[in-house]
C-alpha cells in the first residue's frame, strides 16, 4: 500500500521517499501554502473541499483548475470535487466537474460519502476514494475494496489503521498527522513501511495489555 503523508517536503519525509521507493507519494492540495509537489515525487491531487469545509469557508473551484492548467508534473489521480458526508451533493459535483477534469487526461477519483453504495460509483471513475465520517469509513471499507481494484483511504494516521487499510486491500492512503504528532507517531509509519515491505505483519503486541511480572519463587527460598 502506498502512503501519502500530505504535502510534506521536509527532510524526514524525503528520507522515507528514498528508503521505500514506490511506497510513498504526496497528497497535494491545490491551495497548499508549501508550493507545488516536490519535483520527481509521485503525488495525487486533492480538490480542497475538505479544507474549506473544516475551516467554515466556501469552496472555490479556481485553485483546482489553475493548478491543472499550470503544473506540468502529472498527478497519479485527481479527486473530483465532493461534499463531506453528503451523498447527493457529491453526485451532483461529479456530474458538474468530471467532464472538464477528464480533458486533462488524468485518472479521476470518486470520493464516496456516508450513505453511498457501490452502485453509486460512476463507471468513469478510475479510483474510489473512501471519505465520509470516521465510523462510516472504517465500518464499510471492505465493501469498496472487494468491489473495486483501486481504492484510496483518507485520513489514516496511526500504525493500527495503516494495517487495517492494508489488510482490507487498499491501494493507497493519506494522512497529514505523521509529521505533526511527534516522534512516536512517525515511528509508527516507519515500522509499518518496514514490516509491510517484508510482507510480514508481526503480532501487534502494542494492542495487548502487558502481563504482570512473574515472581521468582526460587529466589524467595
């Protein structure tokens, strides 16, 4: 599974790109203040809707189209505009924007939201991007990976969730928290990449309670 830690271009992120070729990419937002994707790094293009929604702002389509008009490095795919946890509005936005976005020759990702079924995914979609509310997303992830070959999971920011997405059969995931949560969180990403590169998942002892120490009876005689 490919991991896309936001639009981070820092040193630690660069080390992971170099250490795990083909396993890392960026999820770039067209309104990111960090500038465009780093040259030579694979990236997918988000649409900026979630950022506007979470900040209580009105979403503007212009940055998305301006980016595609002016940036020459082809993204892995572009997320067609959607609306958070709103099935009907997401379908309307697909009908509005997918014809124009197809003209760029870039694979299109359809963002699934709460209440959607596999039959809602347009035939023209190349990737299914699993969005929606947190509980709905993880409760329904398998239905998407079982029905579609290319599935991306949004907002995966812990070691345990990386493995859940991986074992469900996701092609990729994103998460902006890996370089914001301190060394312990980043270590979770590094451990996942190492373990999954060896195609072996060890028992997740971190999820189990630590047993009490056994008393040394011989030493008490």
